[in-house]
C-alpha cells in the first residue's frame, strides 16, 4: 500500500485517511494507488460505506506540482490517476462520505465533488487554482458542488470559498468543529451501514443513473484541455513560479 494513505475497516465502514505531509499533495503513482485502494474497498463485500478524510493541515492540495515541474511528461499519468480516483469514488458500488478540513484544492475538489455525502470542518476552504498551475480540469466536479456562475467565478479567479459561505449552496451536509469531523462522518456512515447492503447498492447505482450527464465523460473532456494547456509556455511558467515561490509573469 502507498505510504500516502492508510485504511481500516470497522463495523462494515471502511475509513481511508490521506496522510502525506506537508500538504497532502499526491504524485502520479500515489493517485493511482489511491484509485486502486478505493476500487478494492468498493469491491469488498464486507464494506458497506467508505469514509475518506485526511490528517495534517488540510484535506488535499491536489497533485504534486514539484513532480510535474521536474517531469512534465508525467501529466498523462497524473491525469490517469486523477480520473481513476474520482471515478472510483463516484462509481463506487457503496456510498462514499468525504470529510474535509483546511484546504480542499485541485484534486481535493475532485474527490469532494465525486462523493455522495460531504461533511466539513469550519476551517475548510474550497478552491480550484488550476489556471494558476497551468492546467485545467475539476470544473465538472466543482459543478456538483456549486452552480454554474459560481463555478466560473471560482475557476477564473482561483479564489477560495470558506465552509460557512459554501454551506449555503447546499452540498455540505454538516459543518462542524474540526475535532468532531471524523466522528460526524462515522455517525452518518453508521446510519447507512445499518440499512440493507443490497438496497443501498441498488440505490447508489440508481442515483448515479439519474444524474444529468456523465461526470466521467465531462471530466475526460476537461483533461484534454490540460494537455493542450501544457503545450503553452505560460503553463511551464506557472509551475516554475510555484516551485520558486514567486509571482508568474506573462
């Protein structure tokens, strides 16, 4: 198993905890390992609910920009790992609860937007700074959280929105104090795990089927524009500026 996360199973509830200091930014191999583990958990007949949460200063800072600065060709592997992770959550046979705190950035938005239920600590903030990282993607998942114009504002500006303001858009089930976050997610999971496993699995598939459009197809469309963005000198400049901790110049 990857050192970027751990998993445990208790009372038919699988808990996957991302823990890769300092900011829970995963490299290409770690994203694929995360996807593989989520698929394994979803396929385990003992698992009735999955919780995804994290340790550290924030939930997930997305992809490892330093890896892509050193190896820009790995964008293909990163794209594949992101796609597989978000699909594994959205298409999991069982409900997935995501419990977020601190920063929820980039791939963290993908994980959250793919989930069935979201709980957040008061310190959580959501942002998709892809434009400032020379990439695209995540808009489809952000659009499961916010309405169209808010998605565009957040995408174009890269600004963050805090949990209390985000709560009014309706996607957060509960906002709680950070010490209560894991217990809140587990409390909800217990309610679901007590139901008929076969009924819940049927319900998950049925609910996915009545969504507007195909989330995976939408995200795949976006990823094509990430590859297009990577052909631009501006894209390389954004990553170099990030690594060097300076403002980008265009």
